[in-house]
C-alpha cells in the first residue's frame, strides 16, 4: 500500500463510507480560508471541530458504562479457575476504564482548545470590523 503524497487534510463531518463521495474543501462548508491572522480554519470549521471532539468524548463516556461492568466482573462459580479468570477480566476492565478516562480528558481538552480559538477568532473579527468602520465612507 502506498502512502499518498502531501500532508493529510482534515475533513470535518466527512464520512468516507457515506453515499456522498465528494469531501468538503476549504472550511467545513467549502469556504476557502485566506492565510493570515494565524487561523487555519474558518469559523464554521472551528464550531464543527468543537462538536466532533465533544461528541467523541460522549461516546467514550458511554463506553465507560460497559467498561465498569467488565472491571467489576465476578466469577461464575466458586472453583479456582473461575476466580482466576474473573481476576484477569477485572484487570483488563480496569485498564480499559483508565484508557477511556484518558481519551475523555484528551477529547475535552481538544474541544476546549477549539473553543479558545473561536474566542480569538471572534476577537480578530471584531478588531477587523472596528478598523474597517473607522475608514472614511464613500469615494475619496
């Protein structure tokens, strides 16, 4: 399998398994993003990224319910083999719970970073609007 050339491009909301095979371009809604002001994504894409990271965190939280059941597994019988099997199963469940908690934290941190970026984006937009509004009106 060959590796495609170029850098990977994030395509928010794109599902390669969907009927629609045309991925979005530019921002999440196809709007080209001009370079400058330090922003890599347009505002709509930032909102989409926040939503996707939060949704992923919720999925991991839902998985925690099942992982906790595994972490609390009890042996089906009183013989040695059942007890040892349940002990190993609980260790696996505890490792899964720890991994899911790390992933939840990571997803929530990523969502927070994009929320922060949205704040900076809004500040830059407000500043640009103020500068434009200070320009003389009409043709000089």
